[in-house]
C-alpha cells in the first residue's frame, strides 16, 4: 500500500468534510443512477467471469492546478470525465486488520481508465499497481472510506507523467459500510458525505513541475453485459406475450424449427 498517497487522499477528504460542516462548500446530494453510456475504456466484463467487476463512472472537474501548463489548457473546470475501473471481487484481503480491507492487483485487465477533453489517464497494463482500500470505521476518524488507487500509469501523448489516479468516498458517520469486504456492486453515492477524484502528474523532465486535477464524481454504474441487459428488458415482454397469447410458443417452435 502506498501510505503517502493514501494519507494525502484521506486528508483531502477530511478537509472537504470539515468545510462542508461549516457551510464553506455546497455539498450536492447525488443520485445513484443505473444507466449505460457509449464510452468503453475497457471491454465489457465477460459473463463467464463472475468475479470481475467493472464500475463505470462520470465526474465533473472542479479544479485544475497546472502552474507549469503541462496539460496545455486542455482541461477546464466543468469538463466531464468518463471512465471505468475493473477489479476482481474474489480477491483475498491482504490486510489482517478486521477494519481494513486491502485488495491488490498486479496484472491486466485490472486498473482504471479515465477520458477527459481528449486526454486519457490509464493504468499501465504492462506494470499494474492498482488497489482498492476499504476502511470500516477508521480508528482515528470514526468514519468509513472507500478508495481506488492506481500508482503506475501510462504517460500522456505529450510525454507528461501520470503519477497517481485516486477515487474515494468518505462517510464520517461510519454508516456507509458494515465491514471491510470488497463490494460486488457499485457504490451508492448518496450513502457517502464526500467523494473526490484526483489525478496527479509531473513533467517528464522535472518532477517538481506538477499538475493536479480534482473532480466530483456524479455517477457510478455497475457495468452489465449487453446480452444480460437485453434479456432483462425482454423477459417481462416475453412473459406478457406468452400470457396473452398462449399458443404463441408452439407456433414459434414450428416456424424456427425448434425441437
């Protein structure tokens, strides 16, 4: 676990929570929306791989700190980020602490990919260092944390480095989670008081020249296979048809030569 990155990340979430409590920021209630969209950074999760989970996400850029113009002004506040992260829900917890779940991945297809304004921020599939960390009632903060971290990422097309990609949710009440188990469903955003997505990178020639993109996640969706989506839509229609027209099935069998 990259403790430095996670520590910075937790601090950012706690600062946001403190600001919200004093009215300094406007926390908008978000709805959990189950919907699909066209951007497919990774192939759809295979139906025959029950452990693989793909979570699609949409976010809105809230801040761009790019003093050295490493991004060339390509990303602005208000821009939409779309992407997906993939993990295996059957991965064992590598942390023995009952309040901390640490799920590590070192191979493809696991990782995260985000696309915004023509730029792609993506886990390096040849050198994966990706993990999901879950704190159920953190010792010092009495809250829950759900964090997704990618430490080895592909450089941008202009050679600029992508040092870390992180997405996290924080609930100071400690009610969002009941254990440190790895979820098999998408996070329900309204259950969490704060959420943040950030991307940090550096110049390829000077690591002190940095950029930070901060965003608010507005949608998270469990990716479902298109075959299963069609079936879920058609099933009630077929039930209604066969109920309304009981002789339809024998006719279809004869027309299509079913045995």
